[in-house]
C-alpha cells in the first residue's frame, strides 16, 4: 500500500510526481519496501535535489543491474526531480546496519517509508 501521507513535500506537484514514481516501481519491480531519504525526506530540498530512494527487494541480480532496472522503467516517464535509486536486499541492509554503517542507519531512522509490502 502506498502511504500518501508519508512525505511533507512543499507542493502538490512534487508529491504527485513522487506518488507516480512509487506506483510505477511497485507495479513493475515489486519491491518489498521503498524509503525516501535525503533532502526531500528531511524537508530541505533545493534546486538540484533529486528523489533519493532506498528500494528493498529480494533478488539475485547484481547491484548495478538492479539500479539499471529501476532507471530503465522510469526512463519513459522522465521524472523531475530525477530519481537516484539504491536497490538492496533485506539481508544486505541488515548486514550494513549490523556493521554500524552510518549511511544505512540514517536512511532507516530518518527516511520516510513510501511503500511497504503488506
């Protein structure tokens, strides 16, 4: 289910764009979870900001192939702001958290869950 109240973006156009992006990823890529992080999640977007998305998906694809898959499915849409996806498995994010990775910890603690598989 898409949580339409998950973000506090500054205008309805940006929020609508984000909802379309999430819907397209969910329908075409079937992730377990999508988390928005970075400037849009933290309420500090600027003119060069993009949508930073952590996408959790069970897959055996190589990390580069995961990123290419998401970028390819969004290419016809040409979203603005742009999308910077990071696709990891649940095991990979758990491992990074266990190692004390501050980047992973920030995403999980400060990020906004836009989609979680029910």
